[in-house]
């Protein structure tokens, strides 16, 4: 047998211990079940993905749609570069 050490946030460990206890097992049993499932299926039993580009976040997409609607309705302000630079200096 081999011993494996894992580091957990204290709260996460407590919560996982409590959940395992409710299911009638301890952490060792939990991780053994998990490892056997991974080895049997040859895959991690949940999806792992990279973070979504923040440009496509829900809040940003809403802002873009709102701006697009304003443009379609003609609710725009047109300024030249020099006017914008003047505003910056104010």
C-alpha cells in the first residue's frame, strides 16, 4: 500500500468529511471509489474546462447588445479625436 497526502482548505475538508459521513464512508473510501471509477472508465468523471474569455462574459455581452441597440436607434454621440482629447484635459 502507498500513502498519498493531499492539502485541503480547512473548511473544504470539514465539509467533505461531513458529506462522506452522511454517506457512510470516510475520505479514504471516497478517494478509493473515485480512483477506481477513473481507472475503470479511463476518464475523469466530470468536465474540466478552461475559463471563458472575459470579453464574452454575460455582463459584457449585455453591454455590447445594449450599445448595439443604441446605435441602431441613433442614440450616439459623435466626437472627433481632438474633441475627446480636450475633454480628457478638462
